[in-house]
């Protein structure tokens, strides 16, 4: 049976080996996979003797990743750019995802490492390692680590495991196809000293009671549509907290007969749409999100839309899901 982690193009490995310095950047409004893949990549590069700069536009909204913000800068200084660093872009399927920090780096050599099924290439041929079957970008970083011959220590393993665990909902979103190899990698991380129990507790404990109550309100007010196959939820801008959505999706996906959950988050001048579908659902979240200018995976995706009222957006989404079902 073929591996879900194909070999990385030799051009990428050569570029990494030959670079004296590197800038590592992931998408703005980062999640765990974006940040921990960045940190793991940086540690691998540092072990190779390279100078590394971590960039991320932010904002770091989630309580469980807020502590990582001091590790990242919002832009590269002129002195660092003088070394013509290699730019390694992680967890981004389109050029706009990293935001402002990438705009000043587009003349530099670039590598993209990503696991999203939709997107538009924005590197030279052979300089992208894109594997949609990978459950997380951190697992692709681990594959590159192996091909570069860098030993797995506890620090690298911890970052790799955290990105994998958070992007799969602590294994919930693993498919029959991806689970065996992905969990073998996870086993290697634990053998290097990572404690799954401790990581889970660190990431889930310490929630504010107010946030738990707000999650409960969003769930209570959610609407069951299309004979229960679609559940539509709404989060107002005054309840903005990226961590709320985790609990909303997890609870509503347990509803009997549901195929897909859509969470509409109200922003100042836009609506942020999140999609989550059941493993055996006919709904391809990434495909639907891409029609709205977004993207993602078959079971989890998102898009941001502007110039439309909430009620009109809901009617549009209901029609799209109805046709897909």
C-alpha cells in the first residue's frame, strides 16, 4: 500500500540544505497546526546551523496559543533580508493567506509545505510539497525532517504532535485511509517524550466560564435544517473568541442524522463561514468553501464573505448544502 506521505522533491531538500538563513511563515489568524509546524520547522533548521526568523501576522486570538505570540515577529527587518533567506511557507494554500508579512518576501526563493486540497500554486515548479491526504502540516514537516536526516528530539516531537493533535481534533477527524500512518508518526512523537495526556490537558483546561456559557448559547440557538442533515449556528461579533467554535462544532456534529455543521461568525465588515462535515457525509467542505473564495479540507474548511446580510448568507448556504446533499 502506497504511503500517504510521498517523498519530498529533491529541489526542496537542496534549497533547505544550501540556505544559510530562513524565514518561516504560516497563515494569519493562526491555528495550532500553523504555529506548531512553524516552530518545528524552525527547530529543524536551527539544528542544521541556520539562522531562522519566525513570522506571523496574527492575531493570536485563541487562549491556548496566546503564549506563543512572543516567538513570532510581524515583519522581517532589513538586516535579515540582506542574507537572501529561503522563505518557507506553511499551511497556506493561496498567496494571500500569510497576509502582509509575505508581500515583502515574494522576490525571495520560496518553499510551500501544505495539506489543503484546494489552492493556487505560488512557488516555482518543484518547490511545493502539498499532500492533501496528510492530516496536518506538522506531519509533512516531520517527513521532511526524516529526509533531511535530522534526529527527532523531544522539543521537535512536542511541536509536531501538538499541530497534529489539534488539526485532527485529537484524532477525531482521522480517516480510515490516513489513520494508520499518522498514528505511527504520533507513536514516534510519544516515544521521544511527548505526553498526550499532558498536551490535551494544557490545551483544554483553563477556559473561562463566560466562554463556556457563550458556547452553550450558540449551541442552544442553532437551527436544524434539511431534515436535521444541516445545522446552522451563529456567533455574534461581541462573542468573538476563536476557541468557542471548537466546542460548537464538537457538540453539534454529535446530533443524530447531521451531515454538516455551518458556523457563521459575524465580523465588523464580513461574515466568516466555517464548515465541518461527518466522516461519511456527501458534503465536501473544501469544495463548497472554494466557491466562496475560501478553502480547506473535505471535512473542515472556511471562507470569508463580504457585502451580504446574515439572512441572505444563510439562505445561500442552505441552498448550496441542499444541492450537495
